[in-house]
C-alpha cells in the first residue's frame, strides 16, 4: 500500500476515532494532445499521472455523509436525502456532488448507508492537472464499492463529469474523469468523446529515454466562468452556423466553407477544433508506427493552434514552451483548459536539467513568476488501495 493510503487510514482514525472500511484513490491527469475537443464530441489523448487523491471512507449507521480533508479543518455534513447542488458549498461539492449525481442517474440510494470520508490530495491544485477530477473519481470508486453499485469505470467517469458540470458548475467534457478512471502505466487513454469508446495507447516513454516535464505557470485559471465557457459558446455558435450538431462532424475539407460563413474569430475557434481532432488521430497513429520521439511536431502544432486560433494560452506558457523546444525538448504544448495552468514538454531524460534551467531563467528574465517544474509518469487510474 502507498504511504499516502496508510497516512489517510491514520488520518481517518485520528479524526473519526475508528478505522476506515477502505481506502480508494484516483490520479490527476495530463492531456498529451486534444484540447477543448472533448465537449465538441472529438478526440483526446490524456494520461493519468503519478499524483493521486486518496479517499479513506467508513460506513455509518445513519444516513449522513460527513466530509473532511487534510487540507482544511472544515467539516461538511449533509444527509443523503438532502443532497442537492444548492446545498453544497466550496470544495465539498466535488465529494457530495458525486453522491448526488448517482441519484440523478437512477441509482436507488434509499437504502445507502451514510459515510465518513477523509480526502487527502497530492495533485497540485490550480495547476490544470485535474485535482477536481481526482477527488470525484476517488469518491466515485469508493461509493461504487460501499454502495454496491457495480458501475463500470467509464460509467463512474460519467458520474464524475455530472458532478463537475451540475454540482460544481463547470461546463467541462469527459476528458479529465476518463483519464483518471481509465489510466494505465505507460499508456495514454485515447477517447472518442462521441462514441465514448476508449483505448489504451502505449507511450513507451521510459524505453525511449523520455520524460514528461510539467511546467506549471502558477497563473490562476477558473473554468466555471470566463474564457472556458466563452470558448465553448463559440464552438456551439460555429456548429450552428455550419448546420452540424457538433464540430466533430467537420473535417479539414470543410474549412474553406467555414471561412466563408463565419466571422474571423469564430472561424479560428472552429479551425482549432477541426485541426486538433486531426492531430490527435495523427498522434495515435505516429505513436504506433514510429514511437514517441516522432510526435514533437504534432505537440508544437497543437500549441500554436491554441495560442493563435483558440487563444487560450498565456505569455508565461508560450515562453516556457518555446524555451523548452529551443533547448532540446522534442515538443511542448499547453495542457488542460487554458488561461494559465500548466504546459508539458516531452524531453530526453538526459536533457531535462538543462531544459529546466533554461525555462526558469527565460521566465525570470521576462519578469514572470517562477514556474514550478516537475516530471510526471503515465500511471494507473482509480483503484481500491486497502
Ligand atoms: C478542462 C476540462 C476538460 C477539457 C479541457 C480542455 O480540463 O475539464 O473537460 O475540456 O479543459 O481540453
């Protein structure tokens, strides 16, 4: 069992005065490629990372759910019969929202016992690495076992997304929860967000002497409001004007028509989605045929498209990516929803130290906040630890 799981068992005992019935965990994610394509029913290729959120959970003999965490002293409690998005405040919505979402999907919770939960997270918050999905998925696997729901990992990912959309209020797609539920060591999760079919794609990073360097800009982002929601609306406007149900239905051949029909800004938003979908498919093909050293241009092109067409990057992230590539990274791109958060660089392990030093010094020279740099490895998705 991991240190983190043991720590959560002890932390649970200290707070609730008994041992938990079990410990479950789920990871954060990095998206290798395929940004803002998920809610457009397109393609994504994320992987789960080696930073997890743990939920230690004990069954109660009443119908109350109590939530505590290692990051705040606050305790939130709510009766199962009173679960509703308006009754949830702050971060506890990521936990209670999952329980509520199960009820909205026809699962009979009338006999479900109450629970005590302790959440401990090692997924950095605000870095664009899906700390929220990690909480949702850790809780979802725990409830699936303790409430004997027999749901599949993909069903649990959908439950997590409902919690995020309707309890937390962020209009996001399935990317984060699918990665957190379905991740596998050294594999990406190739997901078709239209059919919701997922496939594990071997990444072969270690064999190739490669690492994924996360470059957290420490610029704050927020997806419930602002730019993320705006971009989603632009995509919907573009699809309506082009008379398709979703942008997934368009291919690069449709772009000439799109440019004639749409205003310049909406056109560029649409072009990002259409070309990004093509890049995800190309990345999956290239990984299979030539391995990870051959995907650098696709990562760089994805970044340029997010910077110039979708306009969701920030100067800190643009500079970090450009500097990483100049100093030997195979490719680099922003990852996640944008407007801050993190970028990733695919780097030869023996060049990492030099790339890190170059990125840190370039941002310092530009008077920008010092980034947080660390590596992540593609890891196993949500599971029971104890
Ligand atoms: C956030 C959302 C995801 C996805 C990405 C952008 O991470 O939660 O659903 O839309 O942004 O690719």
